[in-house]
């Protein structure tokens, strides 16, 4: 999986990038269809804002988190992303098991009218 990391007003070291990639490897183990992901880390007014975007099965899934410390913000955003991916996966599975539509009317008066008792 390709991870694009952008940072604004924050300097990231190699250890931070490795830490982010290791956290993403856990997500990729549950969702092997992920191809790439974008992470934007911004610091404004002593708050770190982390935004994560990815595409999963044709839908863009995103998550945002804001904390005063960068590492908890990254962890919160990745947890929200994983929750969004699980939600999307559940939607796809629900579509596979759609209930069949009934062709007969369910209302008793409709059934009696079809009988043509006159």
C-alpha cells in the first residue's frame, strides 16, 4: 500500500513515518484491497489536525482528528478510518444479502379483489 504523507507547519522524522506506516499495516491486514492513502498533518493554534483519505470499493472514506499532541491525533484518525472502512465493508455485505421482493400483495383486501368473487 502506498502512503502519501503531507505535513504543514510540522516536521516529521523518519521514526514518525515508520510509526505511521506500521499503524497502517494493521489496517491493510484487515482490508487488503486498499491501494493508497493520503495523510495530511497540520499544526494550527497549538492543535494538531490529522486528515486521512482513502478509496475503498469505489467510495472515498475519510477521517479527521484534532488533538494538542500529534501522536494521539494520528491514532484517533486511524481508528476513525478503520471504523469507516468496517462500516463500508458492512454495507457491501448487506447488499449481497438483500431480501427478495414479494410479487404478491400482502394486504388482505387486495387478495380478495384479485379473487373476483362476483
